[in-house]
C-alpha cells in the first residue's frame, strides 16, 4: 500500500530543515535518503500513530540564480504536485511577512489540505502571538518549536487527519501495477503512448495516492488488467520536474514503491548512466519485478554482434540484475512493443509464484549432494529444511544449525540452484537463514 506524501513548505530561515530533521530523527525511521541539491536530503519516510508517510523537504530544492520569489514559488509547486498534505512553516518572530502571504496565495489555489505551523514559539508569550497568522486564511495556526520539539504532536495529528483513508488506499482489484523508470529523453512518454496505442482499450485514468499522479489502466485481449503508475509524471514535462534531477529521482522512487513490476528504460544511443543504477538498485532492494527496456534500438547501427555486446555491457553494469529480461525496442517503429505486456505478465506471475516445500527440499538435497555445505572454524553448516513464506518477492526460509555459518558464496550457490529449477524470470527473491529451534 503506497504511503501518503507530506511536503514541508515555507520561505527561507523559518526552520523547515529543523522540523524535517525533528520528524526524521525522533519518531521517524529514515528508510531512504536522496541527496538534495543544496542540503543532505529532501526525502524521508515517517510514522505517526501507526500511519506511515513520505516527507518532502522542499527547502532542499533550491535552484541557483533564481530570484527569491520564484524560488519559493517553485518549492510550493513541487509540494502541490506531489503532496497529499502540505505543512506550511512560518515564524512567530518575524510575524506574517509578504513572503508568507505569497506562499499562502499559491497554496490556497492548490486545493490540497494545508496545515499552518508557526515555528519558534518557544515560550507562552510567543505562543500568544500566533493569532496574527489567521490572516493568511489557512485555518488554525499550530504553534510549534522545532528546536525544542514542542507542539509537533498536535501538528502531526492534524496532518494524518487529512490522509486518504486506509480503505481508499486499499482499493486494489486483481491488477498488475507497473511503472516506466528512466532518465529524461530515454523515450518514456513515447513508449507509454505506443503501449497504450497498441489496440488497447484505456479503461480509465484514475488518480493515484498523490492526487496529481495519474495512473492509466488498460486490459489486454485476454482480459488481464494492467495499471501504468504515474503516467502524469512521464507525460507532462513541467518546469518543476525538470528543475532538479534529484526531484525526478524522488518521483521515480515513489513510482517504484507503488509498482509490482518496474520497466527500467535505457536509451540505446546513450548507454547506461549513474542515475539508472541508483533507481535500478532501489527497485532490486525493494523486491520488485524488473524488465530492462532498451529503447531507440532503431537508431543504432548494427552488425551480428551488436545485441550481444550491448547485453554484456548491461550485465556488467547491473550485475545484481542477472535475472532481469532485456527487451530491445523502438517506440518510433513499434519494434517488439507487443512483447512488453506479455513480459510484464510473465514477471508478475513469477513474483507471485509459490513452490511446494517438498519440491524445494528435493532441490536443496540435490544441491547439497553436488556441493556440500561449508565449514567455518571446524563447524559445518547444517541445513535441515527450506520452505517458502511469501511472494512479491518470493521469500524462502532456510532452517539451519547456525545462520552465521551460511557464507555469502554458498547462499548465492543455493539461489542459483533454485533459479535453475524454478526459473523466476524478472524477479529477485529473498533467502533468509533461521536457527532451527
């Protein structure tokens, strides 16, 4: 279930980063940090009263050579595009400023829920001065102190009261969620249009959890339902999305979180870049199904070895994605596009594949007979039993005498034996060693 998104907005020097770090440091476990443009991070995962959410610190989105007002406007636009709820930070020490009124006007037009927080209200006298902030027309101002951690609970109560309900987020029918991930100019939007144009019926455009992220649903001829995640982020090349590469990475990671299968789109003319590795690594760690799509294949001068050489380069750069199938396509000439939905279905089936314990243990016994378990300091690893405990990604538990005796190289050997026996195309899987009680 995808997390709601909370954005922190406000003019400079009101304490946005202090609030962000408070939330991130005290009650919030940071799962993934992405370097911001001017500061260390602009994205963290958070939790309050059992509800998890993602936080964007728009203060990290700082564009050089931008005038003050347009910089604030850009940050507010980022929040409006991405967030389910916006926390607008002001400062009681300066009172209501022209900059605050400017931000309030932008946020007021967004239609998103806005929680007005008045920072630096460190003592009762200052807390009495927050009433001036009613003039911004954004409802009750919440007095807080980022430096002392005061008032944050009331503010977060107001934030989670605005989240979409768990029921709204859980409306998941039998559908395969997939997203196209890749840098600008790899041809994602033309691929989206080509996939949807392949005699497919677009059932509906439905709003995703972030209220401006549009998901596009369609069915194939056999009635299999697909949902393409966040096509809005791909189709509309807005100022906001292009203004910072870090922000586009963040949007891509959110799309990965909401997907079952991720299409990693590369540009055949440009090859593999660092940002491709970052997003692919995130998808792999998150246990998502992965298909590598090499687009603009029609633009490459080819001989009999071109495809083999390109595959070798991909396998070398993405060594941990050895299981991911590669498709060489062209959105322009429609080359091999018909294979994409078929491959998504295959990888989705692989993600949901369950293997009986008896078959798994047959494979395990054969593997141990072929390559006996290792010893460490005179102690031999004993593996008693293997069973599958989950899907998406497929997860297996090995019951052993001592998990520390399972060396990385032997774990890799066992993974390869399971793959050889049951395939699992396009999906990572997890092997967990547990001490037998």
